C-alpha cells in the first residue's frame, strides 16, 4: 500500500489544491491531506472548518483522507508510513523554497522523498492569501475556490454588498 501525504495550511483550500489532490491520487493508493495545526501560526479558519471544506471539495475523489497534524511533517509521515510527500510548484519561487524543505524533511527522516507536481498554468497564480484578499474586498472568489466553499469563505471576510467587479474593475475605481 503506497501512502502519500499532501501537507499544507489550506487556509482556505483553493482549486489549485483540489487539482493537486486529484492528480496526486494517481501516484499512490492513499493520499492523506494533512492540515497543519500550528498554535504559533495564526489561521483564518479553524482546523474543523479547513478539514470540512477540504472533505467537501474532494468527496468524489477515491483514496483521499483528510487529517490534522501538528509538529514536524517528517514525524507525521513516519507515523503514517508514508512513501512520499506531495507538493505543488507554482513557479520558480516555490521551487527554491520547496527544494529546501524537501531536503530538510529527508534529513529528518531518511528516505522520505518529496514529489513535486507543477501547477496547471491556469491555476498557478492562485494562492490562499490571494483568495483571502479578494474576499476581504468583496470580490468574486468563485473562479479560485471549490464551489462548495465559496459562500463560507465569502461570508467570513466580507459582510457588505458584493461588488460588481466580475470581468473588470468598475469605472469608478479605475
Ligand atoms: O500550505 P503551506 O503553508 O505552504 O504548507 C507548509 C507546510 C505545512 C507544508 C510546512 O509549513 C510544514 O511542513 N510545517 C510543519 C513543520 C515542518 O515539518 N517543517 C519542515 C521542516 S523545515
């Protein structure tokens, strides 16, 4: 049984994450989506909210489980008997950071490989922080997050009227 771990903050989950989860399942028998719960790192969504939004978004994908983890990723991977860690690469900046992290994890647990999947070009610009920012200003986040999570994320960040900026910036704001 080949187990892989797809770790992240998922604060919140994006369509880029969902695509990587789908593609990652082709590489293993079980993909564990591991949600970082770090008391030092402030998250906008609770552990339960993040896990629920991920689970809903990938409910039709076989071979996926969603779990919280804290502490070292290498320790969690060891406990779960994982063969490798899966990470997405959105561009050159990601590659530099992720390569360092991959080797740190290999130092912590010998033989623990990290597999990088390139983000699809149309999904590469998407990040959780970008989604939070668009939502905070009342923008439409539906092109960036799973349909099942749009309302929850929108309402968390913005209570006012939605701005009609789909497809362009309104004249008044140009
Ligand atoms: O979605 P993110 O925030 O890019 O995910 C980062 C994550 C969770 C993969 C990374 O911060 C992590 O693995 N944290 C746990 C602590 C750890 O093991 N760090 C790696 C050794 S430097």
